[in-house]
């Protein structure tokens, strides 16, 4: 399967597309390769290998910006291997909305992430309600802190997954709302355990 146009548009919005070379360790645009502390990256997380530097040289900071058909081609090259990977991981019938939601989560968390794997296992077991709940309750932290943007992203992914499931499997809307609410409760519980209390 492939990511839908709507799924790609949402991915671009949530991930953010950077049209010049940036350091993946800092997120900052760089004007030379020597400034990079992590890996030189461009567009939608496309790592620039040493052999590709000549191709992307003109997109170092202070120069041109990647745009148009070339930007679209770089993004497509970035997501295609992950589309193939997810397609091999899925073993049950899947709607486009379910694929888009699982792809977004995997792109953000990585395919080895425990919560992504749990959601994928539920999906492959054809338990759409549980898969939606697990997506909603998925990873929302970075460096030990809850990130509001990730909370919203997990909720949108769960809604995208469940919205397609309602049409395809006639799941009751109440079950979906309960799944999303369970994710919210899990996040609140985690915060209560990890927020320092002052006397």
C-alpha cells in the first residue's frame, strides 16, 4: 500500500518540511557540512549520505531552497522504503485510513517502538477498537517530557484509524470514543506519576 494524498499532507504538516539542509541533532539549518553534529538532513527527514552532498550542496543555509517537483521527489524517496516496510508488517485487511494512521505513527516513533508494535499487533489480530485505543495511548514523550503536539498527533492518528474502521467494520462510535478517552486517561495518569510535587 501507499500513503494517501491526505495522509501525506498530514504527515508533511505534523513532521514539518525543511527546505534547506539541517542538522538532525539540533533541527537547525546549517550553512556548511562542517557545522553538522548529527546527520545532515533535508525535507521530510531525508538523511544526506556523503555521496549525495554534491546534489544537495546548493540547499545549504543562505543559498537556494528545495521546492516544487524536486522537493516532492525527495519526500517520495524518503517515504517509499517505509511504505514497503509497513506493508510487509501488516498481515490483515487494511483500509487506507488505517494504513495512513499506522504509517504516521511508525514514521514518528520508529518501527521497533513498543507502543507502535502493540497497535500493529492489535490491527493484525483484526481488533480495530484495541488498535485505535493503543494508537491514542501511544508515545507522547520526548526526553522524558510529555509533548502537547505528540498528544494531539496520537489523537489524530487514532481518529483517522477509527474513522475508516467505522465505515469498514461498522464499529459503534461509542467504542471509538471510549478508546480515545482511555488514551487521554493514560496520559493523565503518566503525568501524575512523573510530575514533581512541591511541598
